[in-house]
C-alpha cells in the first residue's frame, strides 16, 4: 500500500515537472518574442532607412558626418565618398559612406530657405500691421 502511494506521488511529481518545463519554455518563447518586437525589429527598420538614404546620396548633396561635420559631396566611388568641408577648396577628405549620418539634397535646402524667408516676410507684415493699429 505504501509503495502504491509513493508511486502515485512520483507520477504526480513527474507530471508537475513536465508542466513546469512546458511553462518555462513558454515564458522563454514569450520573452524572445517581446525582445524581437522591442529591440530587433526597430533596429532593422532603422538600418533599412539608413541604407535607402545612403543609396540615394549624390554629388552636390550636403551631408552631416557621424563626427558632426557638415560638408558637400564632390565625388562618389563605390563605398567611399570625397567630402569637401567649408569654403576651403583644399579641405577634401575621403571617407566611407557609412560615416554619413544625414543627407540634405540641394532642392530641399532651397525649399527650406524659401519657406524661412516667406515666414519672416509674413511676420514683418504682421508686426507692422499691429503697430499701425496700436497707433490709431
């Protein structure tokens, strides 16, 4: 009788161990799923975005390097670009494309400059209109 009770207790423990093992594996799967969606997936999206940006780089584009310098691309050779910094034509440095952190196309820069000028003109109009009203 005692051996039957011990055998049934061992069977219950084994069943509980199997369920515990399944639960642990399930938690590990959930943990890796959460890590994928919070860490790996956003990093892959960011890498795709950077690869697309670097593939569209062209001569004449203004770039920001990873070291914080602004320059203009004057030549592209495979994975290397030659960047000219400042107004000094002698300051040309070859660097890897991967050292580019941000790209600004000349058309985008011209559009942004035009928008700033228009905003300032409207602001001045508004200020002068207020002064006239205040004077009356």
